[in-house]
C-alpha cells in the first residue's frame, strides 16, 4: 500500500485536499481500480467519511459509472471555503468533460463569488473561455431562460457578441457601462483585441508555382475573400502582397523579401520545412502566421511575446477531439483501430495522449497491416476466433453440435476507427458487425466522409465523427479545406496579439473553433456529427 500524505490535525471532518490529490495521483499512474484498492486498505478513521466518499466518487467517474459517481458527489456536504471550492471544482470539471460547458462556466462563476484563493483557483477568463466552448445554440438557449439584466445574462450576451465581431462587442460595452461581477477589463484578451491595430501591409508567402501551385492558389483565394469579409472598411483593410516561396527557394528568403517590400505582417509559409526555417530565426522583426506546424516551439522575443503562430489542418486535432467525445459519452474501454502508417501513428499517439490526460488508458489497440487480412486482425482483436475454437472443441469432445454462438470479448464499450479514407471505414465497419461488435458505438475522424456520396456513406450510418464548420456549406468551393484555411488565416490576423493573453477560443472559423496552445500551435475544435441516411448531421 502506498503511504497517504499527512492528512492534517483533524482527519475526521471536511475534505482533505492532500488525500484527494494522493488518490488522484495513484489513479493517474496505476488506474482507478488500483487506487480503489489503496483507499480500501487505509486504516479506519484516517480520512473523513466525506473525503472517502469524494474519492470514491472520482474513481467511479474514471470507471465510467457516471450516474453512481454523480449520486455519490451529491451526497457530500461541506463547510468552509476550501472544501466548498474543491467540491465545486470537481463539479465544474465533470460538467466540462460531459460536454456541458455552459454549466461548467456557471460553476466557475460560483467559485469566483466564493472568493477562495488557493493553488487551483479559477478566473473570469476561464468563465468566458468555457462559454466559448459551447455552441451558439447552447448560448442562445441559456439566454432565453436567464433573467435579463443579471450578471449571468451579461456574460452570455458578451460571449454572443464576441462571436459576431468587434462592432458587436463595442455595442455590448456601451450597453453595459458597469461590467458584470465588477470586472475592470474584458476577459480572455478581449481588451487587447479591441485596442490592437491592424497591420498595414500583409505579405502572403505561398507556393504559387511548382507542384503545390494549385494548393497555394486555393489558399490565396480564401485569404483574399477573407480580407474583404473580415475588414470591410477599405480605410483600415491591410494591403495584400504575394511572394512565391518556390521562386525564392526558401522560407527564410521569402520572409526577407516580405521585409524588403515593407510588410509588417506575414502569412505563410505552407510547407513544413519552410516553417521550420522561420522558427530557426532568433528574432523575427514582423509577426508570422504560418500555415503549417514546424518542428520546434514558437519563436519568442526577449519579452516573451510570440512572433510566430502556426495555423494548420493537422489531423491530430481531430484525434484529440475524438477522445473528448468518447469520454463525454461515459465510455472508458475503447478499441482503437489504426492503419500501420505514419498518419496512423500520429493519430493514435494524439488520441492516446488526450485519453490519458482525461484519466483513461488505451488497452485495446488494433493495427491493420498488409501482412494480415483485416478480417483476421479484427477477429483477433475481438477474440471471436478463440470463442469459435472453444465451441468447436466442445462439439468435438461430445461428438454433437452445441447450441451456442461465438462471442466477442466483453471488456470493450466503444470503437475508435482511425481510418484515413472512406474506403477503409467501409471495409472495417461490416467486419465489426460480423464479429459481434456491431452494437458498439463507433467514432472516427473527418476522413471517413465523402460529402457527395450519400449512397456509399450509408454503409457508415451511425458513426459519430467530426467535420469542420465549412464542410456543412452547400457551396463546394467554400467547403474545400484549403480555401477555408485561407479564410481563417485572414481573420486571425486581427487576433494575433490577443493570443498572447488567452488559450480560449480566438475565432469561430471555417476550419473550426480556433485557440492557441502553449507552443504557439493553433488548435481546431470541429463540429461533432453523425452519419444518418448517408448524410452528415450535426449533433
């Protein structure tokens, strides 16, 4: 048994934060079942009944018994700011993981009103960021049932205004001369966003010749369209110039050409190696919004201000979101199916890291390769071959047929199908049904879906997946990913310096809801969807 940290002078009352952290660390390292055994091995009276109930509730949540976990948490009554903040913090986390970010924001606001100041306190920016993680429909629904003029209504209307743009936020400020909850400045970098100036001359560094010419032109069309959509006032709209990175020969040379042209902002390059060349520059005189992720962290000035952010269509963002979707539904034992390829390894690695950060452990992994048929691989993963062999052995022993059906392993509750193509998804889905796993919910990335193939998509009915917002558009040109990337790049120029102050949503864009992580990579949050009658339906 691992040793419990000092529980304090009075272990018989309240919530012991150190004991809770002790159990959380064990669960993270060894799993919820091992942590439960450690708790049950504690000497009686070492921790209070409240603390033990709290820890058991957390372990039930990790197990996936959501109803029992929440029931146990509801039976805990505490007094004192520290214990109450810990209880509210747990409720906030669960609301967030369950996908109810509006409720999570409301609880965060309750914690702020409580006023407890500890190591794990929340902030008004976190309240706003949680609201930004909700859909526009969820914000509107919450507003309809909220008392007008209340602080909560002000928070909701501010978030709604932010989704519509700068002018709407300015109007909100005029109608709310006294900000909610005594705020001095707007949260999540909104103040910096409103006060920042647009660049005057933007250089776009793209491959406009050679093998990537078509991709470069598609992005450039999106950027050009985005400039006129995002900056309607011609008096403040930046001047746009283009530099062909294929003609300059390197990302560094293209960047120097941008400087010589008088640009005060650069968008691009597109190729990963070109981005890495800019990341290697110690000091970048003008900011860069790269259109791919390089191999190192973002370049920073001595002041700590980032001068390079990376916007891309990295598929890892989808794998991370799939982990949240599976966890949100209460599933804890997924079978992950992936191809034996570099893409498959990237996706599996991203999913596993995200799953682990939630408290999960991927224990069932199936790798599809050319060495073994997909049917054999899936059968082995689901253990149906062993079941069939046992039935045949019994029939042989008794020389008579046995009234029994083969079964799959029963320690799985979901399937994560990391398929790079619709064809692979259509090949694996019937194999899951054949091997008695047809009732397991299946989750997949956007790569499984073909927008104009309703008939073939019907083979994938019921699969939950993610799609960028622009993919729901009826205009084919507008729905192309590279064109959408250009649209978002144009709009993000206005939010570049806001990214220094928040990891919340910067832009509700065409490729997804965009936020920046600690390394300067811009992450996409796509729209959850399900295939129904061959068509994508938002959920």
